[in-house]
C-alpha cells in the first residue's frame, strides 16, 4: 500500500455514506465489497422490482445516486473517484428474479485516489457528506419554491439531460392515473405491498422498505392495513378486489383530457421531469444511438447510471435550499400517464422521461427518516 492508496477504513466510510442514497421502495439494491483496493458493486436480484421496474430504470438510477454519494464523500476527504462501468450492467436481463448478489458479476468498480483538482472557489460550496446523510424524501404536504431549479449550472448536467417543469393540474391528474395503474396490476401491487412496513413490529421495520411514518400514514389506518401487507391470505383477496376497481378508474382517467396548463396556485409544490435525449446521448460518447434503442429504458444503462448521479445532485440541490423531494415514478410506469406526460411536455421521439418528482418545503416539524440495512443493530 502506497501513501496514496486509500485505506480500507476510508472505503468502508464511503460505502456507509453511500448507503444513505435513495432507492425505489427503499430496496437498497446495491451490494458493495472492497476488492484490490477498489469498491465493486453488484446488484442484489432479490432487491430489484421485477414487476414494478422491469427495465431496471429505477434500480440503475439509484446505483447512480450511490456513486454520486460516494464521490461527494471522497471529495470531502480530498479524494477523487474513477468509475469503471462493467459489462454486467448491460446484461441485467440475465439476473435471477430473487436471491443474493453475485460478487463475481459487479456492475461497476470505483477507484478512489488523491484528488489533484484545485478547490473551486467560484460557485456554491460543494455538497457534503452531511448533505447526503440528511437528504430525504417527504410524501406529506410540500410548499413549493418556484425557482428551486432555476440556477443549476453548478450541477453540471450533461448536454443530453434536462429538467422540465410540469404543471400542478397535469401532475394531480396523471399521478391518480399512475396510482390506478399500480393498483390494477396484481403483480405490481403485490410487490409494493411486500415492501411496506406499516407496523413497528414488522421484522424489517428498521432495515428497508417504506414505513407508515415515511408514507405519512395516520397510525390507526396503518394498524388496520398492516396485516394485509404481511399475510398472503388477506393480501391476495384485497388485491383481487382492488384490481377491477382500479382498472375502471384507470379507464376513466385514460379518456379524460388534461386541464389547461394554468399558472400553478401560490404555494403549490413544483413538479419536475428529468428528460434524457437518446440521440444527444449517443453523440457525445460511450455508446451509439442504436444501443440506446436496444435498451428497454430508452437510453443505455451507462447513461441511466449517469442520470442517477445527476438525480442525486438535483435532490441535494433542493435539500440545500430547505426543500424535500416527493418522487412520482407512477407517471412513467403507467403507459397511459406516460403517454399523456410526453404529450403535455411536447417530448420528441428521442426524448426519454427518466424521473418525475415534486419539490417543496415540508409542512411539518419532523420529516421521518428512512431505515437502512447499514443502520446500527437495534
Ligand atoms: C429512481 C427512484 C425512483 C423512486 N420512485 C419513487 C416513487 O415513485 N414514489 C415514492 O414515493 N418514492 C420513490 N422513490 C423514493 C424512495 O422510496 C426513497 O428514496 C426511499 O424510500 C428512501 O427514502 P429516502 O430517500 O428518504 O432516504 C424513488 C427513489 C429513486 C431513487
């Protein structure tokens, strides 16, 4: 080990910090290990969402957020990260649908080395490990701050990514349509219920998934609903009854026209869409436009990974201003909502919506914290 080689203590510290990254349903699909002085990360098949996220879009974006958190922690300690994307990232279709990570098939490798970049005195101060630890999603009432993403030059978005605004009226209607889609597909609904922890007595309440507190659910309602998330004999009939009803609502929503895009009401949360242009993404680098079209996400997996890094920077940017994020992937997952979203934003065929989220100041004194597998044993 030379003086420049990062200690395993530092690498473990970065892994712990990165575990605070966001992930769909708080699944934490990453499995990091230290190998030959670098950090290798594999995907845990049992922590992916085969029904809700069949293209791995959200899994890959969360891995991108993981990389960004790691890079922020390293920079704070005077180190830079070099990310090598490995072939397994573009072969996720061969992953099993359950089970542990395969350490012989990492999807990327991070090498940490002393940084020779001069401290940048211009622009806002860089994000810190404390920002990564404190950032969180809030699904309760948010009060919007319209210019939250007005000045994002410092976030260094690549030319193929942009942040578009969505009006509140369209957001409300399309979110309802997206939720109806989730509820009407038994496999997607069951998968969501599997990741809910509505009672502190749930064995994984302090480990992963989404708790009643995170969902801002009133306690009595959570207590009534909790058994339905854990017992298949209760859950299956519930999903079976909810399905046709949700499908009926989805049918109504699909045929409804969107309200005119008026100026949002004062105080309404603002809504944002991270859009990638697959054509522009193919021009500047790594892989060709054809490969983007082959990928079921609409951009190549390495591009989705890069977009996840940007997503984390956007959410940290909001956090720095005292705002929280409330993601709404249902607008992309539901084909009907997705189609209407594309129309509303006037997206071109080569544009791909990768993430939809609201932003605003949480109207509460206490934003609940999400658990992590790496939290100290209770
Ligand atoms: C790519 C991605 C998509 C997500 N989509 C949703 C979503 O549709 N709805 C939602 O409530 N949360 C969504 N989340 C947020 C996660 O549920 C959240 O990050 C996780 O529960 C951990 O909580 P925290 O971010 O507050 O630490 C998403 C997160 C990521 C990274």
